C-alpha cells in the first residue's frame, strides 16, 4: 500500500476491536443516531457516489448503502476493511486519508468521520482535507467529523478520571493543546476547537461552511443511554438535540462536531442540501 504509515499505537488501538460495539450500544448510540440524523438532512438525495474515508467497519456505510448511496469505504485497519467488505453493496479497501488512491472528482460526497481524530500535525490534517477536496466533484459535499477540545475533560469528570492526579495533569495538558497521548483508554488523538476545524476546512477550499454539534450537551446527561432503549424517548432526545445543534454557543460542549462544506461550485449545485429541518421519512 503506497500510503503514509498509520502510527502503530493507532493501529494497535483499533485492532482491539472496539469499533464493533462503540456506536451500537449504550450512550454511543447517541453519536450514531445524531450523525445519521444530520447526514440525512445535509447530504443531497441519493443515488450518488460517496467515499467513506476512515469508515471503520462500515457502521455508517451500511445505512448509507441501504439509503441508495454507492459507497466506497477506505480505512487503514485491515479488520475494519474486512468487516465492511462483508456488508452488501459496499466496496471496501485499505488506504489512508492523506493519500487517497481515488480519481480526481470521483465522488459526489466525501465523509471524513474519523481520520481527523488522529492527525495531530496541522500539515497532516491539511493533506487529509486537500485529498477530500480533490476527490469530490465541483459542487460536491465534504463532511468532516472532529472530536471537540473539551470532550476528554468532560468525559473524565463524568467517569471520575479527573480525580486521579496523574490523569488530571494529562487532561489539563490535552485541554490546553488538543493532543491526547495514548493512555490505555484511547490512542493518540487531536481534539479540535470548532473554530479551528472551520478555519482548516475553509483553508482547504471548502465554501458555505456549516457546523453541527453531534451529541450537543445530551451526552453529559446521566440517563441518556437508558432513554435510547425506548424508541419514543430516543426520538425525543434527537428532537431536543436538534434544537441546539447549530448554536455557536453550544458547539464546543458536544463530544463530536460535523463541519460541512462544498467544493467550489457549491452555490450553483442543483443537488444542494435540503433546508434545515426537512428530513426524509426513513
Ligand atoms: C473512531 S473511528 C470512526 C469510524 C466510523 N467512521 C465512525 O464514524 O464510527 C476512526 C476511524 O478512522 C480510521 N483512521 C485513522 N487514521 C486514519 C487515516 N490516516 N486515514 C484514514 N482513516 C484513518 C480508523 O482506522 C478508524 O476506522
């Protein structure tokens, strides 16, 4: 594979297999349901060609293919690619977001739901975004997920890690710099400020940038995992989070953020995103 090397600690972390369950149980379902909810509103109508870069084991690719997208998933972890390739309708291959083995402008949509989490160097993040912009057609859409700067602090305040002196020092460092050092719980990562990823996507040439909080403040509420067990309550949670999803005052409190922009020509795109609030009935 003629691609930049994935850091061994990142590979080792994902080879532990955590992605099999992360978004499919407990409070992780909030990230899954909200990501799907936002994507179904901001993506153009399928069919079309969609590149799911850093798509993991296909947790989003599966429903995107069922919705009618022609999905090509690219990920550097062999177990992820093998699992995604077993999902009907998905083409899955090894690769790196910083050097995509794809043609210029081959996709209508490029999703980066994961690669930017692990690129601590600004130059690597710029390469990743430049590749997404190269791969998407003029007027097409790029969606970049980032982990918010204060998510580790808030998560560990919730779970108690903040009260362990060593951990507290590392969390304070991460809060200041955005860089997460591998600690047995997570791997090397970069946590963005919302304004930082907005600037990075604009510098890559994307226009019409919009940002959506994925979990909003809801991920910090103790009972949220239980609410998601009940379909009616789960819908209620989605309705509540949608009310604040684009409020700049709350973007950074969310665990994750989606930043959406068009490659040049976006304003004239006849398949432009539907107005906010309109959702397909599926
Ligand atoms: C947290 S997982 C997210 C998976 C899935 N997209 C989701 O939203 O649940 C991050 C993914 O990014 C992938 N990844 C890490 N570094 C990458 C890189 N340089 N290029 C492409 N993918 C990368 C990992 O292998 C992993 O599958």
